[in-house]
């Protein structure tokens, strides 16, 4: 199901401006196909017609925050094992560990450099692919 | 004792004087009395001797006088008799008889005077015996012979004449012997009196001497007593003063201990509580009396007796509940060996405040960073041309906006970093960090910056073996990235920056070397201070918050390391070095947090 090349990203962030910037960066600079949603609910609805390879989730959101959104995705068969990256300004060590323990494969700090974002995501993807390859027999 | 002391300081009470058993003084006083008795006796004898002497003299004179008187009367008698014989009409027989009677009377008187003294009687007898017959002759003459009858009187006159000389001689002899006797007697008496007087004077002198000695002894003893008494009183006063001082000190110490907010305990070498202040009731739920004798580990489960330590742990109350406590331990020496002073402070409130502050910082950082993300993101995209080409003027303006938004982000990052470093005393987890991997990741992270500044980076690896330090990969990476980016910033185009790895038995030494202008003298002392920036007048080089090196220093010191610099070097430029303790064995190997680190601390600064 998951090809080696990363092309489809589902991105969730409640801040319109950040979303605009990020989508711009990911599409125009990174060449990804991005489905951007303003809330966890919207994102869950979106998975019906968009099968993401990677979830990019803002943490601080009203109603359903990042972790809650991820938990919801995990309950859906289609996205039960999709790798997820959290994006947040709260990057204290303890919090990072917590996010990782919730099932994310990495955490990207805000503010992020939109020019570097695609490269960062690709690097994370590669690393994840390698670790998958190591563990699968 | 305190109230009557002023009086007693000057003289001892009467009872003390009475009780003075001084034999010497009593002996002296007795001697004195004796002498006075002797003197009295001598005086008495002196007076008696004087009186006796005077009496004797008077008597002697009386005798002599009587004798002279008798002689005179006898001479007158003889004369009258002659006149009678010569027929003088004025001298009658009756007158001569009268005179005879007077002589007789005087003789009797004389006899009477010497009646008591045999010697004198003897002498007087020599007069009176021959005198009797003579008187008879006179009487005979007067009775038998008529006045003027010289012929009849002649034989009697002749007889009288013949007897006159012996009588006269006797008179003279008596007088002389009586006078001699008187003189001798006077002389003897005088001698006796003189002797007595001398003795008396001697006795008085002795008495005076005794008296002086006794007085001196008495005064000396008195002064001694006084001195001793004064010394005693002074000693007492001194003791009372010291007592009071000790009491005052004890009261103060008690006040300090019992009113301190923190629990202060004295713990013996075998970890038993020896003494505790009142605060233990409030903090530990057990009064100071109950706490004594129990082991300190009942309240501080992981207590390690080490002097000079301060640490945080959960403390236990008597009822089993816990609270966050800060423990500080000092060492001391008691009579029975080494002991500890342990102070327990309830830091629940402080930790709450710190938690609040951390939460605040966390929230603020998020709030600040959110709009910054949008700004930097959109401006960056426009500046990179991803949204299309820009008119020339717009390009410059966008560039300005991009550069400044970048700076703003750096400032926020640095400020929050410092705040985190300040607040985070305990430090995060330590991992084993491979120094080579660390340096490699730093070079990777700075590659783009170096390329844009046209500066070449290289690594010099001094030691051949693996070097591991204990620390946080991300933080150490932050430190080196900061140093390297500074080196790049201060290098000219075409310059070089060299990272070197070296180490000895105990430490790893990492250095970043540049060949730039070096560090100006006036900047050197401030270089690791906050908001310190070199005034070089070069806009490119003075960019930055000035917090970078202070953060570097804080991180390195948190890793128990040292950071320093050498500048200017002989070949030009500066070298910044870190010394970090080697990690022999650590917990778990560090994950590569390069993506995380890069995301948090972007170092790409498009010029």
C-alpha cells in the first residue's frame, strides 16, 4: 500500500495562515500532493477520498488536538498504521517524548522554515522507511 | 546574689571580721596589755619613789632646821649668859630661864623628829647628851650667881667655855653628816628614778612597737581579706556575666531555631536524629521531641550523608504523606564524632510557581511562534520566488522582511532557550554522545550556511579512538552549531573554519577555529555575557541577539564542562574550545535528533 516515494500528505492545522504557507511550501517547493484540513473532524472526513501516506498534524488545536486526532485516525482502518508527524511550538524534551509515545514518528518544531520543510519531511520519511525495512523480515 | 553585690564588692561584712582568728594579732595585743601592766607598775614605783624621796628630804630639812634653830638658841643663851654675867640690866635671870626652857623645848622637838630613825637618834644623842649638863650649868649660874658677879661666875663660864667647842663640833658634825646623808640619799633616789624612767620609756617604746606591729598586722590582714573578697566578688560578677551571655546566646539560638520556617536537624553519624527544631511539627507532622531518636531515612528515604550537598526529593511526613523538599546538608564535629546538619525546606509552592512559569513560557512560546511561522513562511516563500517573480524593488523589500523575521525568530528562540536553561536546574537525561557523530551532524547542519558565505569547513580528528561524552545530543549540537556559525559569520569569503576533535584520559576537547579578525580586547571580558556583541561596525557581523555565547556557556556548564577561547591566534583568527568530561558508561545511546534540532534552531540565513 505504501510506496517508497512520498507523494500524498494529509495536513491538519487550525491556523489558516500557517496552513496556507505550509501547503504552498509542500506543493510548490516539495512537489507533494497535499490535502489540508482545518480540524481533526474535517481531516477524518477527508480520508474517505484521500489516502495519505503521511499525516502531518498540528498539536495545539481546539476541539480535537493533535494527539486526539491521531487517536481517531488510528481507529480508522485506512489510517490505522499511517505514519504521523506532529508539528508544535512545544518542544521541551518531556513533551517530545510524550508525542513520540503517542505513536508519532517525529516532531517538527514551529516556527518551521517553509523552504526546508519539504526536505525535512522527506528525510523523516526516508528514516522511517529504513526502520521499517530493518524490522520487516 | 545579683542584687546585693555592689555593697559586698567594697568591704566584707562584720561577721567576717569577727570570725578572723588571727593568733598573731591576739598575741600581740596580749603582749601589749602585759607591757602596759608593767609600765603601770613601774610608773607606780616611780611615783612612790618620788614621794618617798620628797618626804625624806622634807624630814631631813626639818631636822637640819631644828638643829640650826637649836644651835642658834644655844648660842643666844650663851650670849645672854655672858651679858648677865657682865651685869647687863636688859638680860634678866627670868629671860635666861625662859630661853633655857625654849632650848629644852627645842631639844625635845628634835628628839621627837628623830624618834623613828635610830641612826639619826644616835647622832642627835651626841648633841643632847653634852647639852644637858651645859644647860644645868646655865641654870646653876642664873640661880646662884648675881648679875654682874663676874668672880662667882667665872668657874662656870670657864666650864661652859671648855664645853663649848665639843658641842659646836658636834653640831657641825651632825649638820654635815645630815647634809651628806641627804645628798647621798638624793643621789640614790635620783639614780633610782632615772633607772625607773628609762625602764618606763623602754616599756612604752616596746608597747608602741607592739602596738604598731599589731596594727600593721591587722591592717595587712584586713587588706588581704578585702582583696580576696573583692576578687571573689569580681569572679562572681564575671561568672554571672558569662552566665547571662550564655543564656542570651542560648535564647537567641533557640529563637533562631524555633522560628525558622525550615526544619533544621542535627543528625548523628549513624543517621539518627539528635536534635530537631519546632518546624518539624509543621513540616513533618511530628513534634521535635518525637523526631529525636528516629532515623532520618524515615523522613528522607534516599538520604545520603554527604556534606555540602543540596538536592530535591520527596520527603515523608509522619502520617505517610509526601511533599516536595529541598534538602541541604552540612557537616560538623560533635564530641562523639562527625555529625550532619540537615535542613529540609518545603518547596511545594516553589515548584508550583516554577511549573506555572514553565507553563507560561510554554504557552507564550507557542503564542509567539505561531504568527512567526506564518510570517516567516509566507515571506520566505515569496522571497524564494516560489510564488512567482517579483519586481526588483519588491524583491529588496521582501528580502528585508524575510531577514528581519528570521532575526525575530532567532531572538524568540534564544530568549526561550535562556529561560529554559535558567529554570531547568535538574537537567534533562544524560545520554552517551559519540563526539564524532556530533561533529559530523554539526558540519551537515552548517553546510548550507558555509556554502553561501563561501567558507570552507574541515574536520581535524586528533585521536584515533572513539570518544564519548555524557550529555544531551541536541544541546551539544546547538553549542557547536552556534560556534561554527559564528566562525563562518566572522570569516571572509574564501576563508576556512576548522573543527577539531581531541581528548585526554578524562575529557574530550572540541574546538572551532576561524581565520577571521579575532576578538577585540574590549570585548574579551564580556564575551560570554548576555546581550554582548562586538562593536565592529560591520552590520553583517553584528547581527544576532548576543545571547548565543551565553547560551553556549550555560549548556556547557550544565554538562560539567568548560568553554573558552584563544584570540587572537598567531596565524590570525580565534579558536573556541570546549572541554567535556568523558562518559565511561552511560544510559542509552542518543537518537539522532538532527531533524528535530534543525527544525527548532534554523541556522540557514540567506543573505
